[in-house]
C-alpha cells in the first residue's frame, strides 16, 4: 500500500530545517508542559516556555572565557542543528524524500557520529574544568552505545537486504520490524536518547558538574546547542519510523501524515522519559553495554539473518 | 522597537535565577525556590545561564567577594537581589523583572562592562585570584594554576602562559598515567551544594587526588533568623531539612521527578500547609526510591564509612562492623523514613536514632572526614558523597569553627 | 563541470587541512584539521561513485578523531593543546621523504598510461569493488576482522598492570573485584 519512494528536487530542501525546527519546538513545548505540571502550574504556560527561552537567549550576551578556543567552540555549538538537518535528508515523508541514497542507513549513522565530535568540541572550547569533564563523559558514553547502535541499525537492513531507506520501508509491508526485532528497536531508541544527551543519558550536561557542556555557554551559542539537542532527538525519533515502525503504513490517512503522527508519538515518548529516570553513570554503563547489550544486539542480528535466509 | 520589547516581554516570563545561599539562611532559600516554582522560573546551574543573582542572607566577607565575582560572570541582561526577609519576596522579584526589561539600563550596563575604567581588569590577573574565593566554574581563576609549567616544548618558548594563566604541571595519577594536576575549588555556589562550603580539590582528569574543605561564614551568625525553640517547630525544621537533603541527593542522581516530589513536600511543610497526608506522601516517596533498580545500581558501592552513619542511617541497630557497608542509598531511605516518622508523631517525641546527636559536632566530624572521603573519587561520585553527608554548614558557621584541613 | 570544480576544491581542502595538522598550535585543532581532511577525501570517494566506502570513511575517521581526543589527554595532558608546540622531529629528513613520496606518487598518477575504460561500470559498484579486491578470499577477510578485534583486546589485557589476582584476590574469589572505580556489573 506504500508507494515507491521518489526523490524530489533539491529546492524543497529549504523546508527540511523548518519542519525539523517546528517539530523540535513541539517537543520542547511538551517538555515545558510536563515541567509545569510537576510544579503545579497550568500546562499552557509550560508549553509556552520554549518561546520564552528563545527570547531570553536572543537577548542574552555571549559569554567569552579566557583562552577559549573560540573557533572550535562555535563550530561545536553551531554544528548540532546542521547535523540534525543532514540526518533527516534521507528520511522519507510518505513517498517523497530529499536524498534517495543507496546507503541511507549508514548516512544516518555517520551523522550521529559527527555528534561525538561536536559535543567534545563544545566541552573543549570553553577552557573550563566542568565543561571538559562533560565532554569526556559524553565520549565515554558514546563508546559504550555506538557498537550496539551500529548493529541495531544493520538489523533492519539485513531484513530488507538493502541499505536504502526506501527498501527498508517497502520490506515492512507485511509485518513491521518492531514486532520481530524488539531488541534492535529498544537499542535504537536508547541510542537516540544517548546521542542527544537526554534524560537518563544526560550525564554530559548533568547538574553534578554544574551543567557540564552548558556551563559556560550563553546567548546565541546556548540557543544553538539546546535547539540542536532537540533537533537531534527529533531526527532520531523520525528515523525510527521508516526503520522499525513501517514508514507511512497505516489505514485511512495518507502516508506522509502517518509519518508525522508516528514521529510525534515516538518523540513524545522520548520527551516523557526525560525526568522520570535517574541518570545513568557512564563508568557503570560501560560494563553493561559491552557484556549485556552488545551480545543481545548480536543475537538479534543472528536471529533476523537466520529468518531471512530461511524465507 | 516593537520586536525588542516583545522579546523582553516574552523573556520576562521565564527568568533564570542563580541562588547564592549564605549558611544559616536556608529557609530564605527554600522560600525563594518555592516562589520561583510558583512563577515558573528556573534555577540556573551556572552563572552563564542566569539573568538574576539572588543572594539569600547576609554574607560574610569571603562570600560577598564570591557573589561579586559571580555577578561579574553573569552575561547581560542581568540584575541582582538580596533576599533577607520573606515578606517582600514577591515585590523584589517583580522589581527585578522590571529592571531586566529596562533596555536602556541594561545597554548602559553592558557598555560599562565592555569599557572598564579601573586599571585592575578582573579578567586578566591570574595571580590575584589565587587568594580569592571563587566557585569552581570560573575560568578567570587559576584553572591551570600549576606549580611549574610543563616542560614539553622543544621550540625554546619560555614560560608559555595562554591567557595569562600558567600551564599545569604533570603528575602520576591513580591509574598510572601522567596527567595534568589541576587545582579546582568546588563551591561555594554550585547546584545542590551545601551552602558556603568550599572544597579545594586537586584534580587529575576528573579524579580528585586530594581535597581540603572549609566553610565560608555568614556576616554575623547571631543574625540568623531563629525560629521559636519549640518541639513542634524543631520537628518541622528537621523534616524540612531531611526533605531538602533528600531532594538534593535525588537531583544530583538525576532523578528529577522524585527530587521535585521531595521539594514539594518540603515546601508544604515549610509553609505550614496541612500535613495530614504528609506521612502517606513521604512513605510513597520512600517506597518509590526503594523500588528503583536504576537508582540502586547507580548508587551502589558509594560508601560513607563511619561518617554520619550513627544518627540517620536506615540500619540504626546495626553493629559497628557493618557501618562500612551502608551506602548512600540507605542514607537517603533513612532520611525519608525519619521524615515520615517525624511527620507522623503528634508530640515532640524524638526518634531513637537522633537522640544525643549534636548537630554542630556531627557537622564538624563530617567536615573533618571529607578530605579522606573524597580521595580517589571522581567528580560525580564526590558530589554524591558530599550530598549524602547532609552537611549542615549553618551549624558549623555558628560555632565559628569553619576551617579544617 | 560542477564535479570537476568540486573535485578540485575538495582536493585543495584536504591538502590544506593536512598541512594545518602540523602548523596549528593546538592538538585539538590538529586533530580536527585531520578530521576535515578525511571528510574531504570521503566526499571525493562519494563523487567517484563509491557511496558506501566514502560515507564509511567519514564515519570511521570522525569517530577516530573523537577517540584520539581521549588519547591526547591521556598521554600528553592538556598542555600541548593550549600552547604552541613543535611536534616535529628530524625535520630535514622527513621533509625530504615527504616531498619525495609526493613527487613519486604524483608522477605515477599523471604519467602512467592508464587504460581506457571498456564496458560500463557495474550496477552495484561497492559489491563489484569488494569482489575485485577480495575475490575468492572473502571468507578469510570476514574472519580477519574479529581476529583483529580480539588481538587488540588481548593486547590491552596483557598491558594492564593489574591482573586477575590483584582484582579478585589470591583465591580469585573476591566479589566485587578490587577496582579503583566500580564497574556496572561487579565483574
């Protein structure tokens, strides 16, 4: 029932960052509403909080620290939104996509590895002890989640026998991948939360290091980093849909609308989990990632490969 | 201009506040936090995040210098308030918002800061900052204040000092690597931190090699507003303190919803709201904390040893040999259990665990044990340990025995 | 036309950032200048039609540069990242060698009579490239990767100054092990 994916002209690429930022704003609004509810304020005021935050940060002056590596700092701060935009280029909205790459799955993986560099550059650029600790905490977390993420990304590609996102969507016509690859789906969701430095994996920006990466950034830089976090989280949520949740498949509504609805649901789940779970410490997480999560990911790929070979 | 005033109006609905708490003025701080929650404002984690600097109490000399340094680090637009009595709190904050929105004043402030007229520029003098008290986030201080400069260049450069700060020296660290030795003072203003505490650490990487702790005092400890010394008020203060300590530890562990619940219970208790269902709420929170596997896993193996165990731990009847096996999570659960117990008793009956414990003595012991406790711990664990101690810096400041090596 | 222009731009970028690795003062900047150079090469590979290999090159190289930042601080401290540091040794000989190698390779690239193309490129360039390089030895190549990984891990384990007996006691029975930082599973 899904139509084949066609690549639209590059002129439409202007809409990509706009759509991404709108979604990110919606996610931030949901976050604000949840925070408002927890302190007993009306939900609507919380949903308006991101706009207030944007206004506040636009008015704020930029912080400069002594001997800061300004070039690397600004690159790290500004790069997050760029990376998020690049990520969604391969995600199909219904039958349309901006870049019909043959290796769309690997493209997504490449872009989220860029985030390693960007977060470290933000931590490094500030020339401040807490920021640097935050940057290195992110790297230690990244080393733990990256291999399971790679295997979780390969699993749908194995089942679809192709790295092209359109083929992965087409291969889910009978049964969505989330049903017979739940481990890969869970690992993917956990990794999206981890590379956005979000919720249980927000150790790099934790309050025990006075905000970590965000300690010394203010003004436009802070706005770019916070927007970038939401944008990357949204891009990850959006990619989960064609990869595991059947793309645009669904009754009644057109494909592209289903894409948006499913992305919104996944993003809402990610935002809701942010404050409800204690932060995971990267030094403890390393053993769990390598001893439990990675073998689970490998087993999942093995099971899927056997099923695919058998059919 | 229309856009500027619109931005200012929107920005004023969510002000970020950096709170400087003076030891002994914790009730002011808690009332301020409750007011911030009511307005939907946020608490800033660092000066770069803050628009408003709120000093709760009357600081002593060193603490005032520290808050001035923080004031310097606030990017504009900025304003500051001093919170000493709870009565005028709302009006103070409203005036602060008006000041923030006053664009001409803020522009003037920004211009004055960019063109310092004094010849002592506070951002360039590294040596002077060695003796000043400052918080660990400031990069104007000796972030790289080492003993000798690193001898690693072959280019013949003599005493390189990027930004006027000497480079760090090297030293063998815990794992056998040769890492830079960094002198970083933690405090006196950090999120979820005992007020007025300064821990001067020697860091290698993020591992604390050695530490020294001291407490900065209030301006005159006798001026601390004392509540009436009745049993009921005493009990109420104790419950408030326990909830506050629990909220801090939970927030440091990253569990925001549980920390928020503890904070609300604290605020309800502080404001004297009807507490008939407080016992049930505290018990619910305690059970939630007990049930959380993730929290148990996160906090496992962080032991406080014999410090602070006797009075408040969950295992009040354990023989001394088992004290070392009590970890921070048990402390946390013990606090919540004690708070529930106190909220449930109608008379001023003291629970058996706290009898005979002098708060000043306990705080003194805890401060004395801090350097040894922090040795070899990484920053995150160190913050959890300090929060787990539940240091009562107000009691320390009042006895005028602030410094300890 | 666009391809030619972008090829030359990318070539200049990758050489310039390669030079920047040795010219800039800070180790952090040197690391990421190297990353930029590799990214330029990766994009060039994508332009040639080898999409998978180009994108994988970018992925691996950026990840490596991020890991290099860890090693940089582990073994060199922060100082080389902050102050002008001359990291080159044996300048004269290495310059001679470098220039000589460049001249040799450039001469080869320009002067060798490359054969004209016969036929059309394969539909799946990556698969045909893989078969051309590895051919009948594909299975051996597949098993080499886990063997390499195991070698790296084994090397690290051997180098670690603290062995089993330090961690688990003389009878290998102490649980949890005696580590400076407690692991997540008590292993």
